[in-house]
C-alpha cells in the first residue's frame, strides 16, 4: 500500500459537469498519483506523485457551491485513496452539502476495511455512498459495463456494506447483472 506523504492535495484535473463518472450531473475530481500501474490504464499521466496542480478543499467546494445543478461528486484518478488524508476535509464538505459521493480506487474494498489500510483510507471510505473498486484489468475489459472498465471492478453500496460487514453490490450493478442474464423482472428499484 502506498500513501502519499505530500501534505498538499494534488489533482490531475477537474470536470465541473460530468455525465460519465456516475449517475446524474457530477463534479469529478481526478487526483494525481497512483501506485497500481494497471497495464493499458487510460490515464497514465495521473500516475506520478508530486505532479499535477495543488488545490484545497475550500477551492473545490467553492466551485461546487457555484453550481446548483450538481447531484453528486466523483473522486477518480489516479487513485484518490493515495491522498486519503488530504481528501478528508473535501469529502466532509461534500457530504455536508447533501451530495452523493462516488470514489473510484484501484484497491479492493476488502483491503480498505482491513487492518492493512491506512486509517485515513477507512475514514474516506466511510464518507462514500458508492465505491468502484479494484484495478483495471485489460483482459477483463468490457465496454458494456456501467461506469467501469473491466468486469472485476464492482459498484459497491458502501453504507450498506459497512452496516452488513460484507460487500453489498449497489443496485446499479445488480440491475446490470439481471439485464445480462435476461431477467428483466423482479427489479428491486
Ligand atoms: S488504478 Fe486507475 S489510474 Fe491507477 S493504474 Fe489502475 S486504472 Fe490507472
């Protein structure tokens, strides 16, 4: 596990109105730095630590406050979990505004809740509504998947998972699985 020792929040970029990084209209922050180095990653420019530009929670929240149309915020990368310490004030601000928070990470949920995870990673996870977890695996690439690149990656309902003590897939992935199996009935909404 790598955790950035940089005390500044480094980001590779921002999409102020994204329609592809989760449901609704989202403010997407792409963090700088990733230690996973997944083969054929689509964002290799985000891997290096110490690059990108510096932002603060306040500056990002100010941008969010200027757009009343936003329905959520997505943290992607890079890997946001590598800067969990720096992201905590931002995640707190996002939830204080009643916005839905999605986090993409190359780590698996099980690692993030284990004793091997940095405490800040667990804390950041607790702010999330949805976690899209696991590394991108080029051999499992699937363009038909909802909001993720390879079939090993899961869309996890974080709050239900924390309560139940095990991974609970988000209804978006459950619906996708039903559709793939040709079972169009029995939706849980
Ligand atoms: S975790 Fe994401 S950003 Fe990092 S190497 Fe894998 S696909 Fe690229």
